[in-house]
C-alpha cells in the first residue's frame, strides 16, 4: 500500500500538472515545395521578416535560434530564443521555449501536401500564468507573416512587442486599438471579405456567420455574444462600423475604413469604447492576426491557417 506521504506527493504532482493551458495546435498551408519551405523557415535572412529584427541561428541539435528587436515575440516573461532539441531535415523541429520560467515544448512538423507544404505547430504545455499573453494569437500572426513572406515577398503586418506588457498594464496604456494593413487589391475586395458570409467562413473560420447589411442589422461571426453584434454604419467599399460584445465584456465599437491608394487599399481598424486599459489586453494581437489573414485572403485567395486547438 502507498504511504500517506507518497499519496500527498502524487496528489501535489497531479495538481501541478493541471495548472497548465491546453496545448496550442495550429497548421498552415504554404504553396511551395517542402524543401523550399524548410530552407526558408530556417533562413536567418527570412526570419528577419517574420520572427525578429535581429536573428542568430545555430541550426543543429544543441544550437539556438535567437530573436531580438521590437518585432520579436519576446518579453521579460517570454524568452528571446528557442533551444533546438532535435532536427529531422524536411520533417520536424523539436524546440524548447522558456515561458514564465518554464521550458515549454515546441514541435514544428513539415509535411508535403500536393505541390505545397503543411506546417503543423504544437506548443505546450504552458503555465496558466501566461494566459493573458494570448500566445495562440501570436502563433497565428507569426505563421501568417511567414506565409506572406514566402508567397508574397513581405510580411503582412508586424507587431510591436516593445509596448506589449499584458501582465503589467498601467493607467497610461492605450484604451483602444488602432491598426492598419495594405491589401494590393481594390477596396471592393477586402470590403466583400468582411461582409460576405461565404468568404467570412474562410476569413475568420466562422461556421455560420450572419450578415444583415442594414443599419442595426445582425452581424455575427462565431456565435452571439462572441464578437460582432449589429452594424452601426455601412458605406459600400468605404467603411464599416459594428458593435462588439465578447462574453461578459461591456459593448465596444469597431470601425473599419477602406482607403484606396493607387492600386491598393489601406485598411484602418479602430476598436474603441473600452472602459480600462486592462480591457484592451489581447485585442491588439488578436486584430493584428485577423488583418494579416485578411491580406492573405485578398491577395492569395486563402489564409491557409487552421486553428485546431487553442485557449478559447
């Protein structure tokens, strides 16, 4: 029979194991051969466009990929390097990423799919204390930017990590989100992606979106109470405005403007009406990922991203 001490240790270990977040699982389709995608993913010059502004990469077992600069996904609680545990050429990278003082496991698999490549990312388990970092959203943006670099030649939208401190929000932090992205299409294209139910299914992966293109018309993406609510303004190919409610959050307002610039469209997004800076946490990186996917959908026909499991 087990001693009481042994039982207490096992119970304590079980409790510790429960204090983690679900494993992040995303995948993305890249329309390039697997050899080209593998080489691009591990190329320090390419990394400068999606992983950081300063890169050092010693790609071997025991080596390290280090990323620095304002666009690198690092904070005092998130390490600025990946330790390389295993490398199987053209197949898999096994990495360790230190988050909240814990070494988390990162598995990146590369599989041929038709003439292209499917990249699968599994990351976890991650301590619950990192929840407010919204890491699934960061992976969404990183993968979208990598696809944009490989297929378009430049990243979609870069995130400024120098101002990112979700665990240390102060009253001086912004109480709104302002972002912009350029799509090399006429305004009618991104406007249609935002307001066409069939295209919304691919853009934000909504199973049954509702779009009533009238003032106060219903606008629903995933489900009621989980995003857009009703339209407040709609000017064809020029401007959208809709109310936003997620869970028990107070209602806020999202304004999206489509400005034609030469042969492209400059899209401005302004999410406002938050009562505190704390309420904004997560929306900056979340909207960055959505705008990056919007660019991919408009210019490539799809974002190629599938979110299998994240933190909800």
